[in-house]
C-alpha cells in the first residue's frame, strides 16, 4: 500500500458530501456494513482513504444470511479484506431461515445495531446508492405508499440516542461504484441472488429501470432520487407540523382523547398525519391507509359516531367535541 491514499473525483465528492450534510463527524467510531459487493467495497475504500483527514476509527461488519451455498466463503472473503486493511471485523450469522427480503432487512439492521452497541460504535454506515434510492421509490410507489414511503431511503436516521445509521453514497450511482472498484482493483464478491428475478427489487433493477431508461429518460435513476430528496424535506416539515398539531389537540389529562374543533381547522394532510401518529402511539403498531382514513373521518362525523374495531380490538368514538379511543 502507498503511504498516501489515492484521491479521485469520487473521493472529493464524498468528502464534500460529508462536510455539507454533517453526516460523519471527525474522530468517531464507525461500523461499516460490508457485504463484499461493489457498493459496500466502494464505501469502505472511500472511508479508509478519507480516514487520515477525518480521524475515524473504522471497523467492518458482515451479515451472513445463509441464503447461498457460498455464504461462508463470502464472509471469509470480507474477513480477509478487513485483515488486509488492518481493521476490526465482526460477523454475525442468521440462526434461522429468513423467509423474505423484508425479514432479512429487519434481521440485518438488528444484527448491526447489536454489534455497534456491544462495541461502542456511534455510527453504522451502509453503501446504499442513488440507484437503491430510485428502486426503493418505485417499489414503494407500486405498493401504494404515501410520501413517507417514497422518501424512505434517507441520508441518516436514528436507531437510538447513541446510534445513527448513515448512507453517504445516495448521490452516487451503481455504475459509478462499479467503475471505482474496477479502477481501484477491489475484489468484488458476486452475489448470485442479485440476478434472481423471484425478488421484486431485482426485477425493478434488472428489468424496470432499464426499460424506463431506454424508453423514457436515460437519467431516470437520478430523476427518481431527486424526487425522493424533495419528498424527504416535505415529509420532515409535515411530520413536525403534525406533532405540534397533535400536541395542541390532545386532552391535557387523557392522551387517548383528541379535540375535534382544533383538528377541523387543519388541512387534510395534517389531519391524516395526526391520526396516524395518534393510532401508532396508542396501539404500538403500523396502520393501513384505510384504518387511518376511518379515524380521520371522525373529525367531521356526527356525535356518537364510531369506527369498527382496529387491530387488537380498540374502537374510536365521537363524544361532542372529542374523539376518544377505547382500548380493549
């Protein structure tokens, strides 16, 4: 290895992004999720090269889903890279069958959080790209998501007061990470499941995105990622405004009662968000659009109106100027 790390246009771009967005402060402990694929290899190489400027303590974490016959060899490949770079390596292996992409994603974040908390890392860093952001927007759009789902892949989010997830490559395309790995001669581990069209996200990446590029907009990934960025700012504002409205409308002695008169003066977009926040907090579960609409309708419903039961048996009722939730 040369004494002086290389410096490319991508190094400069990520360095600027980290500074302008305040993503990864200096002298912090970073746990970098590395699968062995091109995006995560690009990420760890960039962070290693930027490390002298930022003073981070870097480590690699690898999650073995046990989905493929070569999963153990894949994990060993990443372990060897960590040894070559002389940084700590952590590996966790699924102890049960993971039935879906969503289940695997949930397990993976739980595993990364556990490693980070046990070893005092303040940040988990992942290699999600602009391409992932575009694919996530399309995937959630076709599932009927609102703005929250369409902007779901964000630059950072809190796991806890002491742990944050950061995605520094959201303005970098998958084509760029592949070229960077080639230029740096990084040994990519090819995951065969990425070509399996059984998975919806693979069909979006391998079939839908190329179709849109060829027939509508060659820069469709960038355009969709830009839309996600715009939506993120809108969602942040609306969530904050809804929290303030919910606080104003909540009965001072009973958190399960909302003032209809205060809610009636608010725009529908805020009414829906207040009702979602109210229900999710009271029932401790995610709700469907239809369930939120049932509760929103009570804002202008006649006195004594009520909903049919929500999951778990709770019912919302109207009593003069109040909506109140009766838990089962």
